[in-house]
C-alpha cells in the first residue's frame, strides 16, 4: 500500500475493521464499538474500496472472512494494542523500582550544596536512580533544548523561551578572610574592602563581577590577585594568605568547618540570588522528571530550614 492509500485510512476505520474481523458480522461489529448498523456498513464499504478486497463475503453459513482478511486480523490487533499503549495514560514513575539517569549541569558550589543531601535521599527512596553531574557547559540552555540535559542548577537569570525555573533556596554573599587577618578585627568600610587584594571566583573565566560594578558605582576599584574557576578552591587559598574572597554564605559556612576562616558582612548592599533548577517545558508532563523536580525542591527546603536554624 502506498502513502497515498494510507492517507485515506483514519484510526476509526482501523477500529471498525478490527471489530468486523473479530465478529465477522456487521450488526455485532457495530454493537462492539458503539456504532449503528448503517454506520458500520458505510465503514465496510470504505474499507473495501481502500483495500481492494471484499473482506467479508456472504455464504450459506453467514459472513466469512476472505483470505486477505484472515491474514490481517492478528496483525491489526497487535497494531491497535500498540497504538493504545502509545496514546494512553503516561506510565507511572515508581521511584522505588525505576532505573533512570538524570543529567545535570552545575558549577561546583551548586553540586557541593545540593548533591550530598539529594544523593542521600535518592539512596533511600530511589536506589536505581542515578545522577550524571556534568559541571558548567558553554551552552547550557541549548543542551536543555536538545535533550542533552535534564536540569541545570543555576542562579535564576533571563533565558530563552520554554526554559522553566524551579526555585530551590535563596542565597546571600559574605566575605571570608583567614583567622588573624588584620581586617578580621574590625567592621569593614567599602574603602577598606577595596584595598584588600582578593580572590575572584569566575567559573566561566570572565573578568569582573557584580562586586566590581558596585565598587565602580562608588568610585572604587579592587585588586583581583587571583582568579579561579572553583568555589571550593577559593577558601583554601584565602586560609593560607592575606587575600579575601566573597562567596555564597553556605559555601563560606562549609569552608569554616575545616579551615581557620572568619566570615564578615559586606560593607555595601549586594543582591543575593535564588539557586534554581532550569529545565525545558517539554519535560513538564514526564512523571519521572516531575518526581525529580519535587525531590530537589524538598531538599532545597530542608537546606533552607537548616541554614535558618544555624543562624539562630
């Protein structure tokens, strides 16, 4: 059968054909799928025309299938069952038994904050679900659009259409110096802040930052003595030098647990951010994807509560 012939057959005709082949009787076939006898007779006439075969012929013992109809019957049943499965309800996602890998892009600070508690939950609730964390990408949103990534863990920002953001938790900035640093014993002014040589964390390798913009607005400029790509490496550098670094508060608190560091308030207003999951709209109805998003939100809420408790 050519494509032109196929275009003449709609799904309703196939359903009618299946009923006719099963019942070998126009009236019973009509009742089987809820049609009138006249409507089924019209469907049979169209099928005969399209397929070039009578399909059902009258005999002394009633209607009989033609040889071609007999060959069609089992294959047609399988095809309709497959179509019903494809177009039916979306499959359920059972985290306790599901085996699936979710891909994620993130800077190292996002991985350090979210992945440990997330993986702990996965181990308990979804033991066969894996996470493939790929670090920062050059075109994160393009990878989401292409289906190469399930999620990107980022500070929310303007993006392309169809990129959806799921907020996880808010974050603010503090600065870190080593214990015993000359600046650690006093409250900094903006001028004193700018005078201290600093470490700049720049995952993308770009010069400058929002801090430089704020300082420039006050007529100030700082010296960036070291530029690194890692939020995790920066505290190690600061702990053994007289440099200073500005970091997300949770990363600073994490570093203070094992390094001799002092956290200080910034001497100017610096807008924080919300760490969020970016994902593509086409995945909204995927049950596994939706479950992972809900799990990440739950972990984010727990991190938010924990930080509030630490602050007292």
